C-alpha cells in the first residue's frame, strides 16, 4: 500500500481552488459512506469537478468511475483517478526529467502573454489590459504549453501522458493567477486593493508531477453529460454533486479550459479593443456544455431524470440550502428511489474576497444517503427536509 493511502497527501495534492470543492466536506462524506453500508465495489462520481471526492473513493478502495464534462476537470481526474502509476515518459528519460525540461524552457511572447497579461508588470493598466497573470508568468506558460502542443501534434503523447502534463498546468496556472480562484475577473492591481496573496501571484510558475495512487482497480474517467452517461453505467454507489447556482463552471474557469484545449479563442489583446471584453470568457459552454442545473426552472426536472436513470444500490447527493432547488424538492426527488438518511454541516459561504461582508455568512451543506434497495427505514422526504431546515434556523 502506497504511503499516500494512509495520509491526506494524495487527497489534497495540487487541488485547484474551486467553488463547490468538497475538501472541507470530506469528513461528512466519509460518514455518509459508512451510513451507506457498502465498503467496496464501484463508485460513480458524476460531477467530479476538482476530483477530491473521486480521490477519496479511490483511496478507500472503490473502483472509481469519474465524470465531468469540463476539459480542465477531465485532465485532472485522468491524472489523479484513472492513472494508478505515473506514465514512464521513456522518450524523455522519465517524468522528472520531462518536468525539468518544461520548467527550463526560455519564455516566449505567445497567446497568453499577448491576451491575458499586461505589457509591463511594473506598470499594469487594468482599464486597458487583462491582468490574469504577470507577463513573466504568461511568457512561461506560452513556452511550456506550446512545447506540449508540439508533442501532441507529433503524436508523442498518449491520453495518460497528456493528462499527466496538463493537470499540473491547470493547478499551477490557478496558483499564480491574479484572481481569487474564479476567472470571470481579475484584481485591478497585483493582489487587489489589499495586495493579498502576492507570494503566489508574483511567484514563478513551475510544474511538478501529479501524485498517483494504485488502488488495484481499473478506474475510468469520462467527459460526458451526466444524465446521458447515467443510462449506460452500473455502480454500487453514485455520488451526485450537481451545480448549485446559476454560474456555469465553463464560464467561471474558462481560462483553464483554454489552457487545456489550446484552441486560442479569438479575443482582442486589450480590453478596450472590442473582442472579448474584460474577462474574455469563451462562449463554447453555452452550446457544448450548458447545464440544466444552472437554471432554476430546469434543475428539478434534470435532477428527477438523472435520479430515475441511476442503476445503483445507493445514491449519495450533496447540496446546499443556498442552491437553486429548495431542500423539500431535493428530498422529494431523492425519496422516490428509497428511504433517506441526511447529514448536515454549517459551511462558510464562498466569498471572492475575505474583506467583503456577507449578510448570510453561513449556509448548510447537506449530504443525503438513499437506499435504493429498500422501501422502508430511514426517514421520509418531509422529515429529512425538516432536519435540514431546523439546522439552518439555528445557524441563521
């Protein structure tokens, strides 16, 4: 057994800052898995995102089927969930030598430096220029990503090798970005008005290999619509973590998708030149990855359809009292598949800035366990909703 299996190192290694990241909810999810009463078998994570829950399931010994249709999430989860061992990279003398080569490449003025960085790091102009990265880091990103792209064009990378290189790219770019985690905007100056996090924003971007864990299973990663995929897969446990609100992940993390796809969307080099606006958000999520869960009038039907399609013994679902769907509706839909157990945890609301006051600083995150093999036991949908509402009232 790898040492990482006995520690949290594998779980949290190179986790990107992410809205909805279940890092702080893992103890509650661990308890939910105990309540589910199935300690082995296949675990299906249909909205994997950063992948931390898939990693937890993998560490616990489940065979993991992990899915997310965002390109950045796909490469992260291929590297950390599907790969049980690091690719050998024999052509380059091993993974460490390859990463050393990438980190040592001379910087170049390319797509990222031109469109997402200021001309002069010492005198940035946030009214005309995008400040997602320092130009120093933008030029390093261009050099490294162009090298990986060249290897891709030459057919030198298989799917695991590609993901093993791009997953660290996603993490490292997030780490040095001049943002608070989202790419829908950037700080007006380096670190914003409070100049917080300069230690990471002004640091030089560096790539390091992902940490793998061999659980002895054939784990698979998909990039498909969750509802369609659910029709074709069987599992012992399905975990659902659908989007809670109206903000699409493809919009929030558009620049990470650009780094992975490297399709260089057409945007103007400057904010005031007309194409792309301030944040230059790519628009393909609207046509290729639009989620019904981001729309109040569609989310309930989407959840009901998904839940009805699952061929599993247990369903685990996490959601928030701040979500588009009221807790009563969530419980009614889940209760259609079997008796419920519910676990709750007060949770600090996500804020893009620690300096901003929130009138409701606490929300309730809840995890529902559905026993699809029984019709009796547990609690009813009404009782489960009352439990959540009672805790929410206490936390208010």
